[in-house]
C-alpha cells in the first residue's frame, strides 16, 4: 500500500517540442503543483516531443499528471502533429519509477490508479505497460505504440488491443496513452579507441541481453566521427541486477580481443545515486556498503 | 553572504554519553526544531560523550544550537563529568560543514555568528577553530582543548588563549566551546591480507601527509586480530583534493612492495554523495561527470 512518504519519479513524454510558448506553459502548470519537483526537461524539435522528469509524493504526482493532461488538451491536437519520434498520444507515455519508501508493486498500483483517472477525467484510453502490463504483449511500449496515433482507431478494434482503461476508440485530439511502472533506466555509453564501428558492434553484441550478454543491458555500436572513435551506446534497464561496473569491466575484457581500449564513458540524463554508490563499492572493495551511509540519503 | 537556501551540516559533540534519559531529552529538543534534521547520533559510555549529526538551513541550525545549549545547561555540569575523551565544554565542539548552496566562507561567517550567540546568550566563551580560526595556533582543536576543562581557567589567563568571544574565565558548569567551519571528514579504512601491523604502519606512513604522503590524509596501521589481518585506518579531511580513489590506489601500489593485497575497505559514519560520485567517475572514466547528473542532487 502506497504511503504519502513515498517518493516516486515520473518521466512523462508529451508531443510538443517546437512551440516554445506551449512548452513553457505546460511546464509552468506542472511546476505550480505542490509536492512535486520538475528535476529536468528537454525538448527536441525534430522529434517534436518533450521529456519531463518529475519527482514527488503520490498526491503531488497525481495533481501534476492532471495539470499535464489539462494543458495538453488545451494546446495539443495530434491530428496536426508530426515529428520523427513515434507517438500515439498528446501525452504519449507516463512511466513511474520507485525512488524512496516505496516498492515496484506500489508503483504498479499507483500507475493503475492514475491510468483510471486519465480515462475518467480526460476521456483518454490507457494501456498499462512494463511492470504494470496486463499481458506479455503489452510489456513493450513499442508494440503498444505500433501503428501510432494514425493507426490506433483501427488497431483498437481488435479484441487483443482493447485498452486497459477506456473504450475502443482513441480520443480525437489526444489519442491514447501508455502508463506503467518500471525501473530507473540509465543511458550509459562507453568510448573505445577504435574508429571501426564493427568492433563496437561486436562488443555491443557481447554485452547485451538479446544476443547472449547481460540480462538488463541493451547496446549498440555508434560512430563518433569527430573523435575518430566509436562507442558502445547502452540502456541499462535494471541497475540493481546489471550494475554499471559489470558492464564497464565486461566491455574492457571484450575490447582486449581486438586490441582496443576503453578510453572514457558518459551518462546521458540523470542517474540514481544508488547506481553510482553500488559501483563505487565494487571498485574500492567496500565491505560495509549500505545506502544509508550516504549523508544525502538521510536528508 | 549566507542565504536561507543554504544547507549546512553540523556535528556538535556534547559531554554526556551515559545517562540515557539526559541524552534522549537533549536529542528530542534538537529534533523538535524546524528546518533541521538529526541525521545521526551516537553515544559512547567510555568516552561519556555523544556526537550528533545535523543538517539544516542557517535559521534551523541557529535554533538547534540554541536548543542544545539550553538543554546542556539544564543537564550537564562539567565539574561532575569524567570520561576517556578529552573535553573542555558541556557542548565541546560545534563544527559546520558546507553541503549545498553555500561556500566554506559562508560557513566561516555563520560559525562566527553562532560563536557570538553562544557567548551572549549562554555566557560560554568560544574559541574559533579550523577554517574559522583567528590564528594558526587555534586551527587545531587538540591544541585549543589541551588542559581540558580543569585546566582552562589557568590557560585562559594567558593573553594568547583569550577566547574569540567572551572573557578570560570559563563558564562554571559549561566550560568553553570550540566553534568553526571545516570540510566534511571521511573516516575510511582499507584492509590488508597481512597480520603484520608493521606493514600496515609502513603503508600508512607512505600515504599520509605528515610523513610525505597525500596532503589531506591522516593514517595509521591497526591490527584486526579476529580476522588475522591489518588495516590502514584513515581520516580524509578534504575529499575534493585528496579523493578516495587516489588513496585506495596508492595503498594498492605500496602494498605490492610487501607482497600484500588490499582485501576490502570500510566507511565509518556518513559520507557525502559527492565523494562517492567523484571516485566512481574515476573508475569508469566518466568524461562528463557533473554532480547535477545525480537525480537526488536535484530533489
């Protein structure tokens, strides 16, 4: 059961990345909500999409998501929207991540409450995804979103694509939304001193889950032309079970096969303190590691 | 100039570590203050002393220190106090450490304000120490405290030991206090797979400042009899300039001379998130490290 001391992260994506005054108005409405903090926001004009990072209490987030849908309804009409990033909703996806004083199960429960609210108050059908999914086919956001806004009316007529909340038609201007609980995701890249992207791809295949590597690692090779280097570009989707250090050290080991070295790394976006602390504990051999030993965890 | 968004840590030590009801009453009074949080407390009966770890706004800490002195005056009489740890005051020492939105200079200024308050409101003379010290002789707490409560009346008659606030006599029951700003201190130990404490001592001498090692490292060798191992036991007094990873890696290098290995480490008490993050960044070669990338730094 979710208590009001729970701290939850939410990373809603909405389908506007160009009109500055609209973006600002939406963010301002969310910022005005008590009990929630806007940790970050980033808009991409090509994608025509904005990613918000929020953290707050359940009550705070409930109001923040309300404010977001209210403003989206005012400003966004998907019939007039285009961009490179696939999307099916004005508010496309609303993930919830447990941060403190709550479990994944709590966040699943919370996501269902919010999904119901989105349907009941705004008439937007909701698919539950990831840990909140009601079937395996709905775990993966890409599968739910396939067909996008334009294909959704047709898709929802199929019984297996009836939404978890709402009827079998998308909202005319707001489309449909995916809502669900998931682990924090870390976007982490490791740089290699070779310009040969095939080597980066071989290493990516060695460390990623889909081709035999670490269970919670997604990876691909990327060229860094201006540096004459390459990169293993990754998403770590469960840093507790596939920690950062294990990924780095495994990449070092694989790189040796090709006479290649790890020359650096980068984190894109935000990273939870715990993910850093656990890898630190590995490197210095900390015997008594406990998250509570970090001063800031007690604030 | 200190603004009210500043977050400061304070680690006051008071001279009672035995009478549970007195300790609880003092801690309860501090906890009741708004704008300050008791992050930790630890009492030692042999030392007859309690260490509090607080964090709060300047206004919150001001009230917390007031509450602490009020309660100390009610419960503690140094004429009846004994314990293994040297002490000169009922509230023996009040350090301030900058955490967020403030500089060391801000904390020096704040420590002077608090020192003046302690003298004016409680009649307890105050010596400013560490970064707040008004002379080199007063930087070191041990030098100020030498002679302890019992010798303080005599010592304070010497012109060079006139306190920074107050007259030349200690308070009859509360003695005198040291107040000052300092960096966060990390108590960090590295364990070695040798039972020979002489090797641990040689390594300690190699890494510590006093005998030629790292500028902000204090170290000594310690036996861990029940493990048949030894330890380099350290205080890192400036983790920004002498970071944890550099200490660990230098110990590994020195240990090699003796065919000895680092087998583990431990942190005693609390450690600032930044100290962990900076060493993590070293080990994974993070090119874009910035404290702000840690989600919790934005809460």
